[in-house]
C-alpha cells in the first residue's frame, strides 16, 4: 500500500538516465526539424499530384508538355460544347 505522497515511479531509475538540459534541447530541435521536413515534403508531394485541367476550344489550346511521350494532349468537350478540358489521349 502506498503512503501519502508516494508514487509508483522509481526515481532512481530515472536519475540513472542523466541527460543534461543542452542534450535535451538538441534532441527537441532535431525532432522539430524532422517534423518540419515531413510536413514540407508532404506538401510538395501533394501539390505535384494535383491534376490540373486546362480549358480549351481546340486541340492546339492544350499545352504540349501535359502528357508523357506516347500520349498527346487533346481537348475533350464535357458539358457545354463551346468549352472543353485538356487531357491525355
């Protein structure tokens, strides 16, 4: 049974891991940096995967670098006949 003011924590074990404040500060800075890299890289990857559709009226309105080599950018009409969207085809 625990007396008043006692706890289950073994403080001698915690004291054996004697880490200075500067070491702890360095570890915290490293963790912050890793978190920053994860967030920054995920934002870059998310923006790379956005499929942007360009409005067009002719096939020549589509940018030539939209598609990989064997495919060519084409203007596909969806909905209104006057405007279309560029896609690979």
